[in-house]
């Protein structure tokens, strides 16, 4: 049996951490661009990395919200593909996992 309260807490904490990180990224991306062309080039490279991190964070947020929805519906911990239980080990490693190890 999956301890949904534990995983709900873990997922909500991760969601808050990601939200905080995305706000930090947004603030950094909003900073003025340096006038020096070499610094601008370096800043642009840094911005590209930040944008990729932001996109990855948004994707994870979406997966977490879907997992929280599965908790609310009582289907958390059940593979969406084969409908077999997802192991606690997998859920501990990837709390927003929607598929068992075999189907993933």
C-alpha cells in the first residue's frame, strides 16, 4: 500500500522548490544586459542555460500536478499503462512517476 500522505507532502515540497527556483531564474533573465559585447555574449550563453533549466522545471511542475491529481482521484501509485502497482522504490526515486519500471 502506498503512503499517499507521504508522497503528497514530498510532491508539494518539490513543487514549492521548483516554483521558487523558477522565480529566481525569471529574475536573473530580467536583469539588464551588459553593454560590453564580450559580456553580452557570455550573458546570452548563461541565459540559454537558465531558459533550459526553466523549461525542465516547468515540465516537472506539470508532472507533479498530474501526480497530485492522481492522489486526489485515488489512482496514485497505479501504472497508467498496465494498471499494476508502481513500486515504492520507484516512487521514492521519482515521486511523480506515472508508469511502473516495466512500462517506463
